[in-house]
């Protein structure tokens, strides 16, 4: 597995120059745009909602990868799909019937992602792996950007990759949290193929485009 995708986490960008930040990511070769939606309930922080997704959609042709860190996500799936989401990822901890939620996401014309908090065992996703289009592994505690990478999540990625391979699943295996030039190769070698990065891109000393490029060459 040599090819991997980079999904800049737009929450880490400068919102006063949102369109310019998105354009810089796109021109530098980013593959997706990742948006963390937090409700102040499922996680402590509050971030953005559907209106923000609509603004991103107008500013880019990149697929929008929406991570719902919210309680009762089923009630919000329609509105995020209409806002322009291409992929919608939900937490196993927030879904009363994960399989039904996956089916609903797909019925709305989006691909369906599943994820779980670092303390939740990977086995919690077992019943959904054959249906999911994407599995997201959080390598930080969700809720705030800029946290340190949790190396113990390498084993979780390896385990999920083995399960996906056993199922012959084409699902992407995505990692979010502490991704940088030194940590991305660790997760890529473990089996991940999509990498969400916030500060490593938007706070990169030489600028956003250089941040994307630094991640791209980190596993060469």
C-alpha cells in the first residue's frame, strides 16, 4: 500500500481567510477536506455546523469528509448531506443502532464512516466493518486540536486493517490526531491510508501548501 490520501482538518485553519486556506490545500495536492463537527455535548468543544459545510462546498471541489462528534447524529444526517457532505462519519458511542445509521447515510448519497474514541475497543466496530466505506481511528482524545499523538493507537490500526483485509473490504482506514511528518509513516505502515492533519498543515512554518507537501513526502 503506497498511495495514501491527505485530508486537511479545516478547523485548524484561519477562518478569516477560509477560502484562501482551502485553495492552498487544493493546489498543494490535498485529497479531501476534513471537517470536525462538535456539539459541546458528545465532546466538550463546539465547532461548526451545516452553514460552514455549505461555505466549504462553494470554495472547493475536494470531497468533504465530515466527522460528526455529536450526540444523536441520526437527527442531523439529512441536513449535513444536503449541506454538501461527501462522507459522513459517526461514532459508535453515539449511535443506538450503528448499522441503521450507516444505511441512512448511504441512502442520502454519502459514503459512510464509523469511528470510536481511543478508550473504546476496536471490537465495538466489528458488526459494522463489512458495511462501512471508511473506518476512522482517533489517535488523540476527540474534542480539541493540537493534542499529542497516542502511539498505542498503532496497534489498533493494525488490528482493524487485519479485520478489513480478512473481509476483503475496500474501506478506507483513516487516522486523525497528532499526524505529522514523523507520525504519519508509523500509521501508514500499520495499514492506514487516509491521514487527517490540522496543525501540521495550517501552522506549518512555511505555509499551508508546504505543510501538505511535507506530509506527502514523509513516507517516501
